[in-house]
C-alpha cells in the first residue's frame, strides 16, 4: 500500500502536545510516546505467532489473561534487524478504539530511557522531508539538550496495521511488496 493512498494518509497531520513522554530507543534512534497512553512496560515474554500477518507483527502475547497484538517497532520502521538483548522490552499501550472504547496494543522496543517532560518550546512540527518520505506516524520532534527525539503516534501505527490487514483480506491474490506496506 502506498502511503499516499492509505486511509489514514487522508487524516490531518497529528501534532505533538506538550507533556510527559516515555523515551524509547530503536537502535541509535530515540522516540517519544505520550506517557498517558502507556499502560505498562514488561520484559520480553513468550510470543505466539499468528498466520498471514505482515513481518512487523510478531504475533500476540498473553498478559494476565488478555491477548494483545505485538508489533516490532524496529521492523515497522524498516530499521535493520538487531540481536535481542537484556534491554529489549515490551511497551503495552492503551489506544483509543471506536465508540469511545479502548484496546491494548504492545510494541517491542530496544530499550526504555526515561520519562521526559516537553514544553511547547521543546516541540517542533514534523519537518518536511519531501513527498517520498512517510511521516504519518510522526507527531513532532522534541529537543532535549543536544538530542532530538522523534515523537510518534501509536494510534496511527495501529490504524495502519488494521488498514494493511483489510487490504490483504480483500485482495488475497495480490501480495504487498515491502515498499508498498505502510
């Protein structure tokens, strides 16, 4: 699926809001997730694969009786594969759902750094990287000293995964190439 034709690409750009963010790492890159959406952080646990999922969907986990989808953010963002290590963990988030409901969504990250507070002066809008770069998951960039953290929207990532699975279900004979996936 081409980013310009995906259903969520027609949404207005999300803007990062001042507040507290959980700062995570993927390789040498630093990302921020709004702390209010984070339910908990857990160690890696057994993962049950699910057939016919995109490569970044690792499967599901059983967290105290709740089955939760698990996405590898490194793979989702097309970052190089890395060996697992003792800092890898799972961030479980509570996402908005339809009709005011919410749902759990989990992501594997390379590490958790800190909870940081960003003011409106710390946050810049997402830069214009040109039309060929997919920035729909980025809500802004936060400055912290000499570092810059990319602020991301897990709701949009999850929505893109749903859109990808709907496209795959409606056209089972057409395989998506890696550059077509969101």
